C-alpha cells in the first residue's frame, strides 16, 4: 500500500509538471503570460474539472517556498538607483492607489455586508498590479524603454515595496481580531503590534535609503563558492531561507525576511551570480504556486457568486483606470504617458494571492472570502492584455477624433478582423479547391468504372458468342 501511495504522489507531480508546461506554452502562443497557463493547469487538474490531484499537501509546501523565492528574487532584481530618480512620482501614486482602493472597498463593505478584514485586504489587493504581466505587455508593444515604461516600472517597484508592510498589517490584524468568522470585526489594535509594523517599515525604509546610495557589499563565503558551481544555487537558497527563518523567529513574516535578504543580495557584488543561481529554482516553485491557485479556483462557487465577482471585476477595471490616469496626469505626466501607464497598472497583481493566503492563515478572512479574491484576480490577469490592447487603440481613436460607433469598432479591432477574414478566406479557398479535386476524382472514378463495366460486358458477350459457335 505504501508503494502504491508513493507512486500515486509521483504520478500527481508528473501530471502537474506536464500540464503546467502544456498550458504555459499554449498561453505564450496566445501572447498571454505563462502564469495564466499555470493557473489554467491547476483548474484542469483540480476538483472543478478532471480532479486528478487529490493530495494538496506536497503542492502547498512547495508553493510556500515559491512565495519566499518570489519575494527574494523581486528584492534582488529591484533597481534602487533607477527607482531613486523617479521615487517621488512612484511613491505618491502608490499611496494614492492604496488609500483610494481601501476607501472604495470600505464603501463596498456596506453594500455587500463584508467584514472589515475582507474590506481592508481587498483594498490592498486592488491597489497592487502585476509586475510580470505589465512588463510583458510593455515589451510586446515596444514601450518598455520609453517614458511610459519608466513611469510604469517605477510605480510597480513602489508597489512591490509596499507589499511587505501590507503583509505585516494583514497578519497583525488577523492576530489581533482572532480567527474564524469573527475575523476582521472591531477590536483593539495593541501597542506591540503597531510598534512591530512601524519598526519593520522603518528598517525597510532605512535599508532602501542606504542601498540606493550605491553601496556594494560582499556576501559571506563569496570567495569559497566562486569556483564551485554546485554550491551557488544552494548558497542563494540559504541566504533566502536563513533570513526568512530569522524574521519568523522575531515574530515578523517569513516573506519579509526573504525580501530583505533579496535587497541585500541585490546590492552585493555577487548579485548577477545569485540571480542566475536562484532564478531556475524560483521559476519552478512559482509554477507550483500559481498552479496551486488554480486548484483553489472553484468554478461552482464563482457561478453561485457571479454577481459579486463580475461587479468587483468591473469596479477594479473602471476604478483603477480612472484613478491611475488621473493621479499620473495630476502629477505632471503628459496625457499620452498618463493614459498608457495608467492602463498598464489596471490589472490585479500576483501578490494578491499571497495576501489572501496570509489573511486565511491569520484568520482575518474566511476561506470563502479568499475564493472571491482569487476569482477576481484570475479574471483580471487573464483579460489584462486584451484590455490594454483595446485601451491603446481607443487612445489612437481619440487622437484621430473618430465619432461613429462603426468607425470606433473598426479601428479598435481592425487587425483582428483582417486576420479572421484572411483566415476564413484561406479556409474558403482551401475548401473550394478540395471540393473541386474531390469532384474531379469522383468523375475519374466513374469514368474508369464505366470503362471496366463496358470491357467486362464485351468480354462476356465474346465468351457467349464463342460458345454458340462451338
């Protein structure tokens, strides 16, 4: 029985890897982020579809390691010196996003009857954008190195930095307000909890200020591991997990420690070596993380709560677009840059999954609440490239002053329409050619059949005549 159980676990891991690779390639072919493919693979393997993965324990453990490595690599890849040149615009925009998003979610709390904990967490979630999706779309449309790309990446960096205080606030609120259905209801916010949050934010701010001055550090054991390729991945993981463990022992989030370690390693002379060593492992574990999100996606639950999910999605799309564009425009950006950068920041980011999981673990939100967060986030990530495409063409329409609905639709979706027409035309011509060839072959067959029949009849007549003569 143990051997059967072991093989069952290995089979599930093999299915996970194959499904993730297939769905990731499929989404990349559609010019969608691979992470959407990983989530799709989770949906296909989960209880909502084929139900091939039953034991989530191994996947959840690997997914948690993936979260730590995500924050670790994000910290390493942050360009603090570049961020320093645009930090005022990025920080103010991010603060406005967080404040406005939390306020609108508190209003929704009164409409939908949510708990305070869910409203605060949703405010944080809505404020964040997806770094992976935004950078991919910017690269695809050739805007990554322009002013629009610089503004967008600067705001994304500020949001990534804001994730750490958000995690601490969510976990602290959950600890203060207890667990279960009562999470998020009114309660006292202790002085110790507030001091822990303020101290951790001050440490993060001080470290960023110090490292942004261009200070380069040498990592421990750098000279020893320099000539040993096998030790480099292990060393990269050791720095991440050691900092995460220390942070956890101090009563802070393990993810906070991983992010701090990433900032330090990213400002070291061994930065490129550590990134190259950690990136492949992080990619695999992040695949597992997003696939585990897909396993959580309950299509039946989404259908039963379709009104809430669609309403939240529309609020996110409309509200965030107006908020982002208005904020960037008021901070002195041109209409073109403000509009395109604002649209790029419209989708919800992958860190929302992390905040949702922390909310469940700390008891701030319930499991059903987290399913709403997951559903809205997945929908946002999946439709983000299409929304950016439509918005960008709408901007060109505004510049060309088109007015009629037919002209607007023609301009927005003209390339796609031409592609469909060409495809249908090719299919129609191919079908016509195939039918003509088929008719020609049928005619040949009938002609040959008539010839054989006539020859057979003639041969039969000749045989009869010979018999009569005999």
